[in-house]
């Protein structure tokens, strides 16, 4: 069984929580795109974690975690994250963590360029997390990066890296007026962060062939959501990689494999980190109350998330582009304080109501058309069976399910691993 766990909206939907839950039934968990620019929050017997590069299956004994070739592999961040989880008692060895030799390395100047460009954009900035993601992917597609597998030939690696450094220093100095990168600083970076990761790096072809032959279950873990996809998201307020499930086998390093199941994750209300249109957004006291109830602060940045009502239009679109076969609805328990629950069911664009997600340039003028459902007014965090939910809570799930056109298989009623209803 090959299953992708993907975000349906703007990211931060609770994918890490779902991967941690479902990974018990899988042999392999693969990160196939993105980098350290988003966080997957996981709560389990080891504690509370915010993972940025490590797959969320790293906590499961017997599960192999893989960082695929589509990931922006940042040696510094990855090594620090390995040490972070090890300090909490989690085993991380070359037996349970593998890094594709074809993964491109996020280089020291990528973060510097990310910060410099956001400064240049000023009030027109895109809301970057300043983790070097856009400069990395730009360089990758210009063929100006080095692959993880190149680390094993130190002489050739530095010859390649030095030639890229000379090219990149032109941008740092001539465009931004910044200090150039030196070869000495790159050697220190190599010794400090790259060398310790070398035991984890290898060719994944034989590994995936063995998985297929042995009938092992593989989970593909995405970062961010449909609306942040480079092709299908809200351009230009997107990430720089494909967050779509169809890309999973390619970014994982096994393009010959097919997906059997795609689980789309969406919150019971809407949240958004960063800039760009957010049609169902709330403001003021109403927003503050929801933000505090849901603990809505970015796992990577700590920034307060923008919040709003559940967005049927955006979610239906996200389900479609992901090809979701089932949905996990997270944070249902957060809505328990509401007497009535707003749902954005349509957009008003140029004076007309529409149920279709508009072209990105139209979103800034779109307004939400809101309907209200009854609240349930009681704590549901201890409920484990759908039929034990208050009727209003059951009706909310069934209403959302009908509106988005996809079966809601999981209903999360708390952050802990077992705070889940499986229908």
C-alpha cells in the first residue's frame, strides 16, 4: 500500500499529527518535497516535537524514514534536528533514516539570499520563512546546486562548490551589496554539518526495489498544502516546490511507483501563515479567541497564524488537485466554544456568487459568503466513536463531507496520538 498524506489548504493542517498516528501501519515514511520552511507538530510518548526536515515516522520503532531527492536538504538544520530528537530519547541511525544521494544540498548562501530579497521587497514581501527555499529551488533548476552523493569525493565536491560560489558571489556582492562567501567558511560548513550526515546518504534504488518485492507499505509525507503549490497554489504566495500528491513518487525517488491512497488533511476551521489572499479570514477579538483556542502559532516561525472559518470553496479545490481519496478533519475540539459555527460556502467575486475557486489574481477582491451551523457547546476531546459525538458535531462533519465531495475518514479531537475518531 502506497499512501500520500497531503495538505488540502494553506499548510499547517495537522499532517505531522496524522503521519505519526497512521505510520504504525507503514514500513517506510518518505519526505518528498520542501525543506525546513514548515513545521509538523507531533505529540507522542517522547514529548512534543516540531519537525522541519525529519519525516514524522521517525518516532516509530521499525519504521524507516527517508528524505527524498525532491527535498531541499539543509545539512545544518537536519543535523541539529537529529540531535534534538536524539536528546529526547528517539533513536536515529542509518538503519532508520536514509537520505537520497540525489537530494540537492541547501547551501549557506541560500538563507542569506532569502533574507536579503525579503528586505528588498519590503512591504511587497511574499512572507518567506527565510529558510532559503526559493533561492535553493531557483538554483536547483538552474543546475547550480551540489548533490548529497557528491560529498563522498571531497576534492571533486569542493571543485564543483567553488565554481558555484564564484557565480553566487556575483549576486551577493553586485545585486545586494552583501559580503561574499569564502571557501574557508564552506570548508568549516562541510566539516561541521556535512561529514556527520554521510553515513545516512546513499542510493535508494535498491532500497525501493526491496520494498516493492517484499510488499512493504510506504507513506509519502508532504509539506504545506494545495494552496501553496508552485503550480496550483495562490501565485506568487506559494512555496517553490510541488506539494501535490502526484509528485510524491518523483520527489521520493521512486517514479515508477503508483499511489493507492491519498489522505488529505484539513482543519475544522481555516488557518494561514504568511502573506497573500485568505478569503474567509477573521479579524479582531473573534480572530484572537479562535487563535488562542487552537494555539495557532507557526511551528517554524512562531508567527501568529491568520485564522478564519472553514472554507468550502478552497477545500473543495484542494481535494480535487490532490486527488484525495479520504480526508482527515483535524482540531474539531477547538470549535466546542462556539454557539454557532460559521462556514464560508461561496465566494462573492465581482458581485456574483461562485462555488469555484477563482484564478489567483481575482482572490484579492473575493468576499466570503457565510452560512452558520449549530454549535455543540461541550468538550469532545474524550470521544473516540463518531456516534458518541453530539448530534451537532456529527452534523458538522457530515455537512463538510458533502460540501467538499470526499469521505471524512478521520476526525481529530485533540493533539495526542490517540485523540482520534476513525469512521
